[in-house]
C-alpha cells in the first residue's frame, strides 16, 4: 500500500489538482497551497468574467476541469453543487468539496456522486476544528442533556452568505450524535421576539456577522452549577486551504465513497 500524502510515483496523484472557484478567497489560496505542497495545479473554473489569478489555465466547465485532474478542490457557492456533482460523477476524478450552505437536495447530489467517485466533503478543513468536533461528541455523550444546555455561537466576516456556518452545524451534529438524537429535531436557531422558554435538550445556534473575522466558534455547555466552553478561532483562511490540499493528496486514487476530514486526519 503506497503511503498517501506523498506526491509522485506510487501515489494517487498523477495529473494534479483542479480548483473550482479559482477567483475566490479560498480558491486562490488552494492553488497557492497546492503548488507549495509540490502538486501541479491543472487549471481552474469560475463564473464568467471573474478575475482569475495569473498563471492558472481557466477551463470551460467542471467536466473539462475534472478530465484534466486527479482531484478537483471546490469552494464556490451552494447553487453550483448539484450541477458539479452530476458532472464529476461521470469522470474518474475525486472531489474535495468545501462549499457550505448546502440544502438536503444538494447533500443528496453529493452522496450520489460519491457512489461513482471518491468525495471528501467537510464544512471545515482545519485540523483544530475537527478535533473540537470530535471532543464535542464525547462531551455531549458524557454531560446529561437535561442538565447541560448546549449553545453554539459563531462569528464570521460580513461577506458570508449562509448562517449558521457549516462548521457550527457540524458541531451541532456532533453534539446531537453524542446525545443519540437528530439535530433537526432539537435545533433552536435565530431566536427573536417572544420565543418561550428554552426547550430541554435543545441545541441552540447564534450567528454574528461583521468585519473580516475568518471564523470563530464556541460551543457552550451551560448547567446551573458550571459552564464549559470550547472555542476555536481561525486567524487565517490558509488553515482551511492547507487542510483541503491535504485532503486532496489523501483522496487521489481512493475508491468511490463519501469521506470526511476525520477520515483524512485518521480520527474517524
Ligand atoms: P468567495 O465568494 O470569495 O469565492 C467563491 C468563488 O466561487 C467566487 O470566485 C465565485 O465567482 C465562484 N463561483 C460561484 N459559483 C460558481 C460556479 N458555478 N462555478 C465556478 N465558480 C463559481 O467565497 P469563499 O470565501 O472562497 O468561500 C466559498 C465557499 O467555501 C463558501 O460556501 C464558504 O462558506 C466555504 N468555506 C468553507 C471552508 C471549509 O473549510 N470547508 C472554509 C472557508 C470557506
């Protein structure tokens, strides 16, 4: 079994990494980090008229980019996900998807693509956040839901279009899993006005937006006698780009399936 993560002979990386959303904040960093890791950037796609970085070939669409690449790393917009899932499913290219704000239909399209190609789908590619998510599940399993109220507070830059963040939802799913419940059944999000008392066992979300905050998440377990808070602060979105490139190197050449960042980090 070749060692994953190294580039070159004996690994799954032969053609290189394509970048969907190449003109975006994340896409530009992914291209830089891929090159810094020694991988070839095969090209990129973006919306017509977008200002793409010099030196990266701009392809016509996802199918064309996937045909040239071992892996496409995507940070775009949720509205692209279904079409891109269908396009990549018809190729032999793996997909690292970081876009957040996906609907249930988008998630189903990703799962369908993962029947044909290897997909790493993660709301957050930073190793630190994934460690927090793993701890959140363990804490939720240990702390009784009727005594410890779980609240998740997140803050992001003013340009962010979805709320709560994909990472906050990932933390919420981990708490729900630790408690053996479905997140959708216990979510209390966007409280405003006369909401009534907090429901026992609810998982609450609050989203703040402002300035250029890269990403801050705090999970609070609040009991009558003590509070426990778990906070992650990202100072530079390069942390996500480095993680996404790590996922790309890991997933190249893998068999079809839906993988998470926990799989990439060996924490699954
Ligand atoms: P951005 O707006 O700076 O970049 C998105 C880019 O995608 C833009 O250049 C846009 O033109 C392009 N795009 C949109 N639709 C497209 C399409 N159909 N085909 C090709 N390109 C298309 O946003 P960003 O800050 O780079 O974030 C992008 C996404 O990644 C968001 O959903 C964000 O929440 C998510 N994100 C995830 C992580 C993570 O670790 N998983 C980290 C940061 C951001």
